[in-house]
C-alpha cells in the first residue's frame, strides 16, 4: 500500500493498508450515506388536522331546505382554512446501520480516495498561525473540485486557514461521516486525523497478529 503525497511535496502521509486498501463496497457505502443524510433531517414539519384548526364548532347551515350541499363544519378539509388530511407530522428519519457495516463503509470510502489518487496529506506543524494564503497555495495544484479537509481538534490553526477557501469544507476527524468523505473530489487530512480515522475504521477488529495462538493438543 503506497503512502499518499503531502501538499507542498514534502514527505508522505502514512496510510494503513487494512483501511486504505480495502475493496470498495458500493451497496454498503450507499446504505450508510442514505442513513447519515436521513439522520440529519430535523423532521419538524407538521400540519393541523380538522381537529386542531380553530373554529368550525357550529354547523354552517341547516341540514335540509337550503339547496346547498350539507356541511357539518367550516373547518372540513374541503373548505378553505380547513384541516389537512394525511399531512406530515413531526418524526425522526433515523435508520439503524450496524457498527460493522459503518466501519466497512468508512474503509471503502477512504480506500476509494487512496485508489484514485485524490488523497493528500497536510503538515499541521507548518502553520504557526492561520494563513488562508498559505493554504490556498498548497491546494493550488492538488484540488480537483470540492475538497474536504479532515483535521483534529488540536489543529485549529490549519482549520482556520482552509475554512475560508471556496469549495473547501473542514471537518473534525471524529465527525467526518461516510457521506462527507465520499462526496468531495479531493480529500486532505493530517497524519493525526488519518490515525483517528483508522482507529474508527478498525475499532473492534482483530488482526491476525492480535489473535491468540491456538493451543497445541498433545
């Protein structure tokens, strides 16, 4: 597994082969993206039924003898100002996705960038203070459309440098989801952020080296 180049051409971004070399599972990535986007919906839309709207307590006119259609309430769904039939009500759109599936989808999303060469590293130590000009210079030859920069909480100077650039989104490594990683054309991350993503993608996994040796039966 080859390491990713750093912005500015100095050094390499070390990648974990188990995470950045995983096969791409499109169906699993799609499932996680749909679940993540659905969970971001607020679900606060609501309409009033005929029992919630104000008025309509009295019968508009008598049942017979007027020549008009019978009516029992002026707040019927057929009337202007009446209630709504089968309208939306507050709800949540959360869809459960298993932890193993989320981790596998995250590995697929990261390996996709590594495979197509759209993953770059950024040296957080090079930013003593926020500098949008410095960040723009680093991205000048690397970006190919929308760009996602993944950093850690301790790398505030780098985050402030990239966040003002047009078409660039900055996220914390703990908050970057599969939908956030798959969408942009270019992914930029610090080494600390990559290590945090690897820890998320490999949580709960047992490698061959970590598996206990089988006991010999005499």
